[in-house]
């Protein structure tokens, strides 16, 4: 079987050219979405009276059978299959003969591919959104479990003041909520059907894009066919979602790595979510956290690489746009694998609460609480209070003095009761607020 366009050429295409331009090696991922788009297109052809009722029945049946072949993993790719879209059309034609040749009536691969990709990416983003929500639920469960456990909060990776472990965990949870919000925004903007835009200027065959859009569950159809086939903003937005989500997961991974070290000892890694060393028998390595951290660079690279691909393209469709799929497939796959692994690790890890509590009681972490007490109780200007406390901290550190005794002597016994300081705010209110927030989260 020849390619769809080979009859336009007087020379046979070279094998190296076909190998370089084919995409069926990776866009097979779109098979299910392409079949759904093709079934809607068949319904549109029938509505426009371009095919008979019997032809519609045959085409829909053949597409369903092809879909079953993909599900059973029995579909065979042929050397002439440039992409998954032509592979499906080729197989449909094998099944029902020349009626299969009517499948492409009024349609270009330009609008066909864009439609299938939007369908696939909408579903994938929805799935990832629910994975994030499951991870947030684990963070909430762990926050409820540790309740008022305390550890040092850090700025510049230096101990700053005591905070609740629950608040620390839920800080990551709130960042992930912004990722879900971005997913919803991205889905809402990509929820536009390109089917009917043709190669770049629609068709004269009387097709109804609004009809096929409704069949496919799109909320809108395109306004401008040239824009419809060339628009890949939705790809960039998805890659940005994956990259920023990857950065948020990387920050969690970095903390797990630090906390699991012997030097910090805030966390024990679960053996079922850790790896060992090929040489050192005592090791338990945080490979999940390290890979999460490492893959963030890959996700960022996929985003920046595709932006460079887009930056100089004239209207409307250009084959450069074939480069949109591999980075998205790669980013989505790694995000889903990473989320699943990190969720399991976070669910099963053990927090060393006594080590955290001891570290949080270091008198230096009470410094800001002392200064603010002087402001509230003594009416001292903050800059003066900051200076007084700073001098006292330096004195007890330099001379190995008892902090409480020194503060009581210099500032008063009532001020000394601040040491060790307690975290600010109500951890129970914080947990309740986040739990209430998760109950209201909806994913498009």
C-alpha cells in the first residue's frame, strides 16, 4: 500500500526519508483518541449526506474493531504507515474495502491530528489532576497523624523558628493545589475542537464542526481554521504544567533526601520505597526522591525545547509541529510515574518526631519570639528589640551561657518564659482548612 500522498509524486520516496519523517513509532499513543475522532467524523459525514447509512455502519464497525485490536495489542504496524492516523485508515480500508477510502472525506491530517491530540491531552491532564489530589490526601493524612509535632522551620537552609510538621507538609499541599488550578485552566482553553478546519481553510462539503465538537465532548469549536490547525498553545501550557509540577515535586524530593540523611535524621525511608547499594551493604538510598529531583530538569527541557520549535513557524501548518508529541508523552509519563512513587514513599515513611522536637527547642529559634514579646509586652520598637535579642544570642553562644538565665537577668523573668518558643498559629485550624479545601477541589 502506498502513502496517502504518494500518487502526487512521480518518484518513489526514499526509505531514509520515510524513516526520518514517520511518527508511528511514538504517536501510537493517540490510537484511541484518533478512533474516537474518526467515529465522530463519520457521523458528521452522514449528517452532511456524504455517505450512506450502510457506509456509516460499516465505518463505525470497522473503527470499533480496530480499537479492539489496539486493546488486545494485535494491531500490526506496516512499513508504509507514516503515523497512527494513516495506520488506522489503512486497517479500516483492509476490513471494508473502498468504503474505508471515504473516511478521510473533508478531513486533513492537520485537523485530524490536532483533534486527537487535544482529546488525548484533556484526558491525560484530568488523570494527572486526580493523581495530584490523591497525593494531597496523603499529605493531609500524615498532617492529621502528626498533629502538633514540631520541627525547625528553615530559611536559607538555616534554622529560623519552630513550625508544625503538619504546616510544613501542607505547605507542599497548597503548592500542588495551584498545579491543579493550572490543569483546569489548561483544559478549559484546549477544550476547542479543530475538526472541520481541514488542511487550513475548512471544506466545501457542508460539514458541521459544531456537530462533531458536541459528539466529542468539546465545549467549543474553532473560530479560525488556520489558527485551529497551527495552534499548539495547549501543548506549551501542558508542558508548563508538567514542568512546574515537576519543580514542586523536586522540592519535596530534596527535603526527603536531606531529612533522611544521618546528619539531619528527621525521616526514616520505607524499605519498600527505597533501594540498596550494589557495594555498601548498610545503605538505604532515597532513589525515588533523587529521580524526582533529577527528572525536573528533563521536564523543563521538554518545555523550552518545544518553545524553540514554535518560535519561528509561519502560518499555518508546518511539519515541525510533529515535534509536539514526544515531549508531551515523555513529560506526562514521567510525571505520572513520579507522582505514584512519591505518593507511596510519603504514605509509608516514618518521621523521627523526637529528633525534630529536640532540634526545634534550640534556644536560638526563640529569638524572633523574644523580640516580638518585647514589642507587645514592653512597648519597645522592633528594631531596638531586634538589637537587644541579637546581642543576647551572641553572648550566650560565645560564652556558653544558659539562655534562659541570661534573658531573665537582662530582660526579665517573664521574657525568659518564651524559651523555647512555640510555633505560631493553630495547627488544627490549618489542617481543617486544607481538608475543607480538598473537599471542594474539582478537576475538569
